[in-house]
C-alpha cells in the first residue's frame, strides 16, 4: 500500500484533480493557502480533501459504519438561514458541496472535531466532552423523532434570537456587498445570462461582483449579480461546483456526480425554493436572511450546548434522507461505547494539528 503523501503534496494532487473539473482562480487559491496557515480551525474548514484521505485510515472502525448520503464537510460554521416557500426563516446546514455516500460517523466526528478546534481558538466556550454529548443528544433525538426542520418561529425562538445578530443587519450586509468592486476580466456569458434571468422583473442597475465566502470552495468561480429592485438591493450568486473530494480521496468511481441536490432534496428539510443547480453551478439568492452564519457573529453569552444539540439534530435531519437510515444508525450507535465520539474527535484533532503545523512551517508569510 502506497504511503500517504504529506499535506503539501496532498494539496497539490487534489488541486490538480479539481482543475480537471472546474477552472480555478490562482489568487483565490493563494489566499486559501494563507488562511490554512492562520489557525487549526481555518485549516480544518479549508481541507476536507485531507480529512477524506486520512479519516478512514485513522478511524478504521468508524469507516465500517452504515453509509448514508452525508454532508462530508460538516463543521460548526456550515450552518446558516434561508427563507422557505412560505417565507419562514429556516436554520440548518447551508453547504452541501462535498455531499457523498459515506459512513454516517464521519459527519459527527468532523462536527465534533471542529467544535473542539473552534473552542481552542476562542470561538466557542465549551469543552470537548460536553460538545460531543450535546451533538450526540441532538442527533439521536432527531433520529428517534423522525426528524423535524428547524423553523425559527414559535418552536425555535431562542435560535432565531441568537442567529439574527448585528453582523447580519441588512444595512451592514448590503453595504459589504455593494462595496465589492465590479468583476474584472472576461465573464462567462452563459453565467451572466443565468444570473440576470434569476433577477425579478424590473430589476435595474445590474452589476457583477466576485466575493469571498467560506474556505473550502476558495479558488472556484463565484459570481454575484447585484441589482436594484423597487427601492432596495437584491442579489443572486452562481458558485462553481465539483465532485466531492471524497471521490478523489477514496478513489470511488461515481463518474464525477455532484450530490448537492440529492442531499438537499432528500433530507428532512424546508428547502430554499430559490436554490438550484444548473449543470455544475449552484445558483441561489443572497440576503441577510439567506447566508452562512459565522460563530463570531453570534451574541455572547449564549447556550453553546443547546446550539451544538441543534447542530446534531440537523445532522440527523440530513441523514434521515437516506431510506431506512434511522433504524440502522440507531442500532449501530447502541453497539458503540459512550465515549466513541470524543475519542475519535481527539484523534482527528491531533492529526489536524500535526498537518497544520507542517503546513504553517512551509507557508508562513515572510516577516
């Protein structure tokens, strides 16, 4: 069996594979590499490809768990809000870029690992044992209940108050988006047409911008049409999609299939009716209510155990999209010892830190 390459070589190989599926923007990749050196939490978020390569090796017992259509790149900042077909505010996982059929355990371990690393970086105030307990409690609760979408209305008012923080204020949101410079260089004509067709009738003063968001998808094309409509701003975004890095890491042969809508459409969920996939482009509305939530934008103090239970519950909502998963997964969990998640997250955090230190040593900016 060939030795696993180091983090630098792994990154080079993955990005070479990714270029076969979508054009990459060099300066955005350079920025991503800088962010990978910043801290362990950022490194984890940016390197699902490395996780997909190492987790089955480090945790062989968990690799044998029942497979579900999973998020893959699940972490504590992969949650956000959107409006459903009835205009209700919904909270849940906001990014299915890395969706793939994989052992259910790896979504939970990655979520728990991210919570531990986020706590170490000061983004959360909870220890790993408590975080794992909260995640499992929420996840098992969802499976036993058959799931329930997280609607931020009468049932989840506490989460609505938490997620409508000052950084999601409409004035600040639109000011940041409007401040972005117009996109330079040639823009794909079909992409411009797609975005303009998505705008409401009568929208004017259309301008195209590029924005940075998240870490895992940095380097891919991300184009936003910003326009004025009936006295206020509107925006729609097209983001390039590619097959999951799990396919690359595990050398699965899914034919380059993108599972984004498969997962979004099967989960226990109130979907955003304005999120679509066209060819290999994710097209969606952007607004203060339709965006990812960063931990630092949440108010303090807060009940972080309750927040992580909600994250675990939503993971259960998603895994229930796989037919028969609830009963099978609950049976698997019953056979595992109580500390399995904390032990697995501890192992993976150790691996992530070792990779990060190696990456930082090679990519630390010159002083």
